[in-house]
């Protein structure tokens, strides 16, 4: 009996389900990104994490992981403060 009474309510809100799911996913992405940036110790780590996130979005997890390893190896020996300074 209760289910018969709830069918019109569910039918009314059914078109709003994709909007609610989209808002939930956007909020979750924002919070995960914020927490991930708090783990980074310096700007170099934030840059590598951002590039990895972009590659993860476009290509996939395996390529993003390889990109992260390569960036860590290449960027670990570079002093960024002196790298961009003009002499």
C-alpha cells in the first residue's frame, strides 16, 4: 500500500536524479582534489599531481602512473627557483 502512494512522488523526482548525481560527483571531485593537494609538501609535488590528474582524466590510470614516475625522476634533480631565474 505504501509503495502505491510513493509512485507519484518517485515519478515526479525521477528527472532530477541525474542532476543530483552530477552535483554529487562534482562535489566529490572537488573534495578529493583539495585533500590531494594538502598531501603535497611543495609546489613541485602539486605540479606533478596536477599533471597526473590531467593525464588520468584524458588517458587512463596506467599512463598517469608512468607519467608521475617519469616526472618525479626528471624533476627531483631540478632546482625550480634557480631554473626560471634569468641571469
